[in-house]
C-alpha cells in the first residue's frame, strides 16, 4: 500500500514526460526518505514492472526514469488492497484524485462486480453465504435514538425489531414482537401482547420492562429527532405483566401505530446502560435477525442470529462497506442511496444480473422562513425567487410569466442565508450561484443533521432539505409540515396546524393523504415551498437472487434475501 502511494507521488512529479532525469537524492527528498531507502523503493517498483530505471554511476550524475504503467492502474490496486484490509478511507483520496479518469472508472466497475455482491464459501459441507454492500453514507451508530442517516436506519432495521412491522403492501401492519394489540374506544389506550421467549443477541429474554425502557428513553430524550411529535405525546407506558404493555396517549393519534413500525421505535434491552450509550451505538444488542460483530468508520459486519423469533435469515454474513464517493465519481446515482452498487452499463450484464426496484422516491425542496424579517416576508419576492429557480439557465424570468416582478429594493444587499446539511451543501452552493444571476446575494450555512431542527432554521431565509416518499411517507410529511409551520407566518401556521390535527384523528390512510396534499397545495400557493426535484431511488442490478423484498424505506430486506447454491441454476 505504501509503495503504491510512493509510485503515485513519483508519477505526479515526473510523469508528464516520456522519461525523466533525476537522482536518488531528489527522489529521497520527494518521498521523505534517505537515498538508501530510495534505492530500495526504485528496486521494488522495477521488479513489479511499474518503472524502468537506468542508473548512472558517479556523484551528481543523473539517472533515467521511465513509467511503464498508468497511475490509474496503481490507484485501483491500492484501493483494492485497502478495502481487502477493511480500510477504505485510506484509499478514498486517491480515488477522488482520479475520479475523472475513464480508465479508472472501468477498472472500478469491473472490480466492484467481483468484490461486492454475493460470495459463498464451504465449510464441512455447509454453504456460507456472504453479501458485501457498498454504501455512500457514513455509519456512526445503529442506536435507534441517535441515528440520523438512512444508512444507519438500514442497519438498525436488521439488528432490532419493533412491536409491529410493515409489509410490502402499503398501509398493511402485521405483528412483530407483539403478536396482538388492541385499543379502546377513545383511541388513546393501546395494549400490546408480547411474544414469549424472544431473545436479545446477548441471550436475555425480552420482557415488557424492555419495551417500557425503550419508550421512556425516547420520551426523556431532549433530542429533536424524526417523529418526536408522536412519542412526546405518550403520556405513560406501563408493563401490566411480563408480556403485556399499555400505552396512554395525550390525545388520539392515528399515526401512532405506523410510528411503531419505524426503526426509531425499535426495542432495546433495559440493561444497555451497563454498556454505555457510545458503546451501544457501535455494539448494539437487539432482537433482530442479524447481530453486529464489528462496526467502525469503514465497515459494519453483521452475522445471522439463528434464534430469531421469526425464523433464521438465509444469509450468514453481511458486510456493509462505507465508500464515500462524490457524485461525480458515482455517476447519475451519486446523490442517491442504494444498499447495492448501481450498475451504469446494465446491457453488458443483462444476462447475469436481474433488475429490481422499489416505489420509493426522493424529493428535494426549498422552503422560506417568513418569520425572519427580510425580503421573503413579501409573497411577490418569494414568487419571483421561485420563478428564478424554475428557469433553466441563467436568464431572466420570461416577461409572460404571471409572477409580478418585485421592486428592485426588495433584493437588498443583505445576503439571503440558505440552511442545509453537509450532503446537500454543493446543491445549496449551486442554488446560491443561480440566484446570484438574478440579483439575489446568498450565503450557505451547512450544519449536521442533529442541529438542523435547531436555531439555524429561524436564523436563515431559505431551507434546503429532502424527504423520502416511502411507506413512512405520511409520518415524514407530518413531521415536515410541523417543522415548516415553525418558520412561517402566523396565518399559514394556523392553517397547517388545523389540517395536521385532522390528520392525527383520521383513521383512513387515504383521507390522511388527502389532508396532507391540501397542506402542500397551501404551501405551494403561498410560495412557501418549492420542489426542486423528485427522483426514484436508483434501480439496482443484483446477481441471480431470490426472496427480494423491500423495507418501508425502499431498501432491500436482508431478512428475506437468498441465493441459490452454485450450479443449481444451470
């Protein structure tokens, strides 16, 4: 690995010419080593066939250096060695250096086909199935309370279980840890009956006390996490006996049961405090079909948990590797997330790879903070600004536009602040540059996800974010519109809150969607919300695979996936 880096540094210095004249002393200075070590390095590269070295004897005489391989080839070898050692991060800078090289991309494409995906090994006549998945989001924690990224929720959904679960059929909810449940006439008391002998990964039997601990942990938290609008309305949660739990809500909320299907509502053991919160995040103990055996910045390794109460998963091991490619090096799917690598040349692999996809889409949008004093309190300015965003190129909005032009003094010298999170900063910068062509000076403020719902929004003029439209769409939209209501004018806020109250009390999912659509139409009409794009989650191409289902977020469900034994599909 070190020799690869030394070659790349050497090529960066001398590689422009067909050959270069240099000395061992100069090479030693470049590689920060002695002349004797430089001799050993040059010898190793020569033996590998990377360079040709014609030495000239005598002090001060210059030798001839010629490169025999391209730097892209060495960069690929370096990256492959790093990932084989579970050390992806060390090679990423080299990948980014050569991300514009078509040769490197061809190398990477072919290598990804062999490294990631399904692999089998045989031990004592037993087939061991392993699946390697590259992901672009970092994995900091699998703790349901502290996770912020979808990739973390993906891991969490396979390590933990909830009281109930979703299926691929929209709005269908089935038993999980709870085998049955009921609610009273007021729809504020919910009673869940737990399965017996459900095991955590460390061998402890789950009881109602673990359920109580899990939700009291959420309720006590000061974190402004996704869906906190639901669990903060839990008035009490009690264990009636070891297998019965009762929730009492402050008011009826028909989104309560769907919330219990999410990874945020996963059940954790009440003795997790003995591990410590930080350790639990990377060494979690759940009841799910897979248990975490290793988790760091570059790798999350899962192994099957055979005693799972819903049956053993088919896969034996899953390795989730963080490969933080930027959008430019990841092709058209760079900004999207799929647990599998997206194949750009599907035709070349059509005979051996099958096409799968979910109905999940990602919507990116921008909203206005009209509580902050400034030009965006004027609806004509907001309308003009959004019309600028809807234009392609950098020309003025068409004269025929129905949007009335604002007075020039509305576009003041005070820059508009655009708030976003790090994954969307480049897009926020692009929006700022586009608005600048129309006379709107902008600055971008990027904060971590856990801070995004804090004061930064109220101190900004525009907020750039995204939302998944998946089976949890109603929960996500409710959370989104509640958040938007906090930074719009009083009139719009009242209208949003009244509509959300109807959503809370509506038992019919279709009627809830109707009410949520009304809120979106209101926000669009008042020029408080502008949808920038909506794209499907990328299609993935997998080797011949069976049992493909999707979780509520559109990610492949590791619980059901399986691969036929080698030779059985011939």
